C-alpha cells in the first residue's frame, strides 16, 4: 500500500509539473527502482536494502544526446544535451525539452555517458563541471555512471562496493545508447532498474571499478539494458 501511494504521489507531482509547462514542452523524468520501489536518496528516512542487506548509497549518471525519433529517423534532437541525473537530487531527475513545432515521435533515444569529443574539449561548466565529482582526469575523462553501496557479500572494508564506469578511448569506450519505444508525447518516465544491473554482478568477487577497463565496458552494456519506459 505504501508503495502504491508513493507511485501515485510521484505521478501526481509530475502531472502538476507538466501542467505548468508550455504545451510545446516534453517532460522526461529519470527515476531509479530497486526491489520495485523508487530510490529517493534525498530523503534522510529512505532505506533501500534487501534480505542480504544490500544497500544503495549513491547513484549518479550522465544522460546525453537526447533525441526523439519517428519510424527510426531523428525528428527532434536536444541541443547541448548533457544532464547529470542524481538520485539524491530530485531537481536533476526531471528534464524539460522544447518541442515548439509539436513534432510527433514514437521513440526516445539517449546516451549513457559523455562522448569522446566532449571529453577532450577541456574544462566545461554546468553539469559537466569537474567539481560535480564525475570526472577523473583528462586522460580518463568523465565518469559516465556511478553506483555505490554496501552488501554483506562484499569482503571489502565496511562491505562497500563502488562501480565508477567510464572511459572514452578505444578499446575502453564506455559510451552506450538506448532507443526506447514511447507512446506518450508529453510525459515520459524512464526507469533505471538497479536489480537488473546488479543481476550480472557477483559482489563477492567484483565490487570495485574505478578506472576504464574491459569490465567497465561490459557493465556499461548491462547498465544501458537496464533502462525502460513506463506509462505515467
């Protein structure tokens, strides 16, 4: 019942937000689910864990190159499309994209991470500012995706795990793209399923990635498969 009330409240709040927007605006919200429940790390009372005491402490990722397609063809790209989504910052999770000409579309496409051209363009601002904590060095570039937490299965100090996925140079280019079907022209809710992402990870042997690598590429492929669109 609590889960149902939370979902209803989230959708109601989103509809209120959309009603305040222009008719030519598309609202895209990125939310994370863990064990079927919304991850809200901005709420100090929020606890997300399971029977194995796997706990989520941080989830941040870059979404870039957002565009909308019709019959497989891009009909509406977003300019300067770089967004840092943070499960501890609700304001970061809802994006407003102009659709001045009210173009029809049937798919949403976006990349998880930052492209190589941007990575080598020097210091950037806004969500790409290195002070956001999502940048390694000029050699390694941006961290595309960051998931941190704790699990009794981890033989590490405090049972902590850290997955910082990124890399823009061959053979460790971690930039991945999703193209998802959608029927809604106004409100699109994109869910990242943490359970699906972790389903390929044995935390007893794999519990830390902090630099570009072959494993980072493989987990980036799993991450992009863990996004889906749900009806509002």
